[in-house]
C-alpha cells in the first residue's frame, strides 16, 4: 500500500507546472507614443572634449536632451561643459541642450551676486543663444532652490523666479522655460510653486524635478497633475532633469546601471515624460553620459542598454509591470513595422523567473516569430563591457497574436532584451528579378532576396541603414555625393552576401572592387558556387573617412564557367564598406591604344612587400611591361594614386 501511494504521489508531482516568479505583460498592438528616446539624456554628460568620439559614443544612442551649464570656466559653478560648446559638438545628432542658467554663478550653493549682475549675465546668454543656430531646447532658470537659494538673497519666487521669467519672455519670446528643478519631489513645495506661478502668470513651459529611485515617480507625477487641475493650469511637459537609483552614497554607485535604469525608462515612456537626464554623481570628470561610459571613455554595460533603446524606432508599445509604483521588474517595448521588428527590454530590482506575455503580435510578422534573448551585464561604473550576450534564440508559434517567453533574471544589475522578428524564412531569388550579368557591374546592395542565412548573413540583425533593403538585416547607406546610389556599410568579419549571376563566357575576369576600408585587415573575398575565385581584395584604410572609396583590382584565380551561378562575397576583417565590383573579361591577346588619361605611375611590390620600383603604364599593359622588364613569373601588387591592383606575370 505504501508503495502504491508513493507511486501516485510521484506521478502527480511530475505533472505539476511551476509558475514564474514574475509576469510582465506586453501589448505590441497598443501604441502609447512615437519613439523619441525620452530618457536618453544626461546632466553634464557632454563637455568640450568628452565623450571623445561623438559619432561612436553619442549618435548611436539617439539622444534626446542634455542639461549643461550656460557658461563654464573660472568663476563659474562648473569648470567645464559650456552648453554652447557641447551643443556645437552634437549638432549632427538628434540631441538637444537645456541651458542651466544658475551655473552662471560660482560656488555651491550658488553665490548670488545680486539682480543687476544676474540680469546682465542672463541677457548675454540669451543673445548668444539667439545668434547661435544650435539645437537648444530651453532655459532652466534655477537648480534645486530649496538648498541653493539662501534667505539672505531675498524671496525666491518674487525676487528670482518671476523677474527672470519676465526677462526671458521679453528677450526671447518664443523660448521654453524650465523649472522648478527641485532636488526631489515635494508635494508641498510643488504646490507653493504652482500656486504662485498660476497667480502671477509665470508658469514654466516644462515642469522639472529630480527623481531618486524609480518607485516614487508615479505618485509624484500624479500629485503634480492634480495640482494643475486644482490651480487651473494647462498640462505641462515634464522633464526629469536628473535621475538615478538614489541620492545617497549607497545608490549613487548605480548611476547608469542597466538593471536600475530600465524601470526609469519604462515609467518615463509609459507616463508621457518629454525628457529625462541621467544624473552626475561623484565621477572624476563629467562627459561620461551619466556613467554610461567608464573613466577611460569606454562603453560600459549601461551604454549597451541605451544602445538597445536608441535602436528602437516606430512606436512605443504598452508594457504592464507587476507594480508600476516600485523599482521592481519593469520593461519598455517598441514596434518598427518598416524594419519588421519589435523589441522588449526588461530589468529592475526583481530577481527570478519571468514570464513575458506578449500580446498583439502584428499579423505582418506571420504565424511564427523568432525571439532572440540577450543580456547586458554590469559590475560598476568603471568596468567596460564588450557588448550584449545572446542567451537563446527560439522560434515561437503565434497563438491568437500571443506568445509567452520565459526569461531568467539573475541579477538586479542586468538588463535583458527580447528581439522579435518574423520566423518564417523568405526563399532565395534575384533581387532585381533576374540574374546579374558578368561581365558587368554588380552593385553590392543588390544581393539576392531571402532571409538571413539564405541570401546573406549579418551579425547585427537590426538594419541600421538609410532606406534601401530595409527588409533585411544588412546596413545599406546612400553615398554622400550620389544620394541615389548606395553601398553596403560597416560590414564585419564572417558576414556575407550572395548574388545570382549569369556568366556570358567562360573566361578569366579582371575584377575591380570599390571599397572603403576601416583597417589594415579589412577586405572581401569572392566565391562562385562555393569555390574561391579571388584572393582578399582590400584597399588602404580610410582614416575614418567613410565617404572615401578606393578601387582595387585582381584577376580571377580560375576561369569562370558560363551560365547561371551563385556569387558570394565574404567579408574578411571588420569594418569595410562595399560600393560595387566590376567584372571585365580578361583578354591575354589584347593590345590597344593607350589613352593618355589611363596612364598612371604604379609602385610595384612582390607579395612580401619588397619594392620593385615605379612603372608608368595603364592597367591593361602592366603585366606585359613587367614581363618585358624581366620580372619573374608570379603575383605582384601595383599601387597608384587611384588604386591598388594585383598583377599576374605569366
């Protein structure tokens, strides 16, 4: 009897399913707002020189708004970080700058020098802004008044706020005024401020305060909105112009931490915040994007979280956390129909198993979706992180627009992403509807139709290109001087593209490639039906000028067979842009008139790099001239001002 009872219990236990510790609900069909990356700014995150590389460290985050001192230097509150110099550095990004007027003054708390001095300094800043044509987004009148404005200075509302508000309205009528920028949200202080402003016609365009800990944000916002109604104030935009896990030493260290940042971003997006800036707590220098970069200006874990955020396009979708008024599990999501993708980012102080229930999966994603689960780790502000790690990739069957994805959250410091794409593969076919002709020109961007792994492979599955081939993961960019022409951009080692080609004649072919190379080891190699037909094609590095393209030429290693075939371009070495490659049938008996315009001076080298001297010739005659000069049979490299080519002496 005991044996039978034990067996029944064992069977019963084997059928139990264990519920996840937490549930996060996502509705991809519920658009809550367009993507604007509201939380991707920082206080003093930019300076005159940092971050060092705006294109690499700032632009990819699609920043929204930064907060910088109106002026910096000797006798000012901040020694560096002048708003005008910072704005100049990011003028080619999405970023805007809020001007902190209080930083005109020296000291902390601010050393008030009287109204006459203040009026003169503010007037100078306003006139400078009006003449700058830079992307400024408003003036913050004062910072943390209940600590930095002393009673001896006068009455804050009557002697500082109202006169400065009126001055700005007179000098710059269309400007946006930001305040009160309280050090933390206080319902009594906010009510006093709103009451005064509503009665004295000096309500700011943007209401701001500093938020320490994400859990208290919703109640603070709800309280402020109730004050608008109480004092008959029209709804204002909200700027949380400093945010972090906390203002105490125990929490300041989590500034920029992925896990702690996710609930902030989620709530700011969910509740309609216009802009938000990561704080600046006790790092050795500003200019670190709110500790997203290390002290050595390297990418930390937080940078990669905000890169996920920056990659979002389209619309933000509804996410419902277990508790919106806590710093526990939360998330934010976006859907990009044009790119045929969606993403969900989650994190928070909750550790354990999470069921992410995703509803409203768009019909254009099909009956199956592929979900890649990634994690970005974090140890501290000064620990560089190479990038996100892939935890799993799985195809899910969509059931009535819904899937459930399990995620094991192992640390409150980490953030996780679910990257969702259509799971059904697209079959291979020529992109232009017909095979590309050889001899002829093959534009790199016209690779075959088909899914990743069928017609191409791209390590970064998100398309970061500019409007061409957006249905793929391949980054295609318009050429700067030829906006109707394109190149495959920023290709990396082990990526590849395939082309259906039709070869008219069996022959050797001269093959020229137009490339922009980011490094000594960057290049491409061509294969036909899996057989290598060229050595590596490469050009000299472009010195970070990605609009600079050079031509390099080689000859096919084998005779290319007549008929329809699959040409593959393999990427050899990281970071190379490919414009096109040109196939010209090689005729060893060719002797033609030498056009003077084709004549170039070539320096010749053997494969070991030994310099064999200079030859004046055109490209077609080089093999014959080298042979006439007694060069041994073999392979040589010839470099001119225009191109680098491989020359075979037979």
